[in-house]
C-alpha cells in the first residue's frame, strides 16, 4: 500500500503515505498522479453496446492498468483469446489507433502528468511510465511535443 487519497470537486488530496514510500520521497507525488488518473477514468463515458465494443472495452481497460509493463499485440490477443489481426482491426475501428499507439499514448499521458506534478528525474519518469530506455523516451517525447521532457516540465511549471 502506497497510501490514501481523498477526491473532491477541488481535486486530489493526499491523506497518508506509507513510510517506505515517504523515505523514497516519491509517495505523495505518485499517489497524486495515480489518483488523478483514477479520477479521469471515472469521468470516461460509457462504451458503446455490442460484443465487439465489450471486447474492446475489456482490452482497453486491461491496457489502462498495465501499460507500464512490456506487452505486445500477440501477447494481448492471446490473453483475451483473440486473433492478433482482429485485435488490431478492433482497435483501429473502435479506438481510432493501433494497439501500440494506444499503449504509447497512455504512457505519454502519464509522463506528461508526472513531469507537471512531480520533481522526479526524467529517467525515473520514463521507467514509471513503462518506457524501455531514457534515450528512446526523450527522443520520442521531443518528436511528439516539439521539445524534450525537461524543457516541457519547465514550461508547464512556469
């Protein structure tokens, strides 16, 4: 257990942090970021009805909770008893992007949130978000956002 948070109309309030995470200096920051993500999840609209939509929602929900670990399309398809090509088509049709694009988007959502709300080093942010290496994370972040993560943090916090 990392700690406890309270959610209100005003936002997220950290109520308690476990001693182990407090010693590392990241407990409050991680709790706040995780609670903000949970709040965003609660505000997500209900998925469309139908078997394909239900399957898409199950897979998407799994990815929303597991995007920080390495997972490929084949492994994901096998986990849900689907053909890998069908899974790709389902994501393109219902999600508007491919499976890996969705995973990367979730990782960058969390990375931007951590960069805005914490003082964690860029390398730690990359690791917490599931990126395999800091160099790839920085290069890809620059491609997508027009600036490296360190500059993004400075601009967002000024």
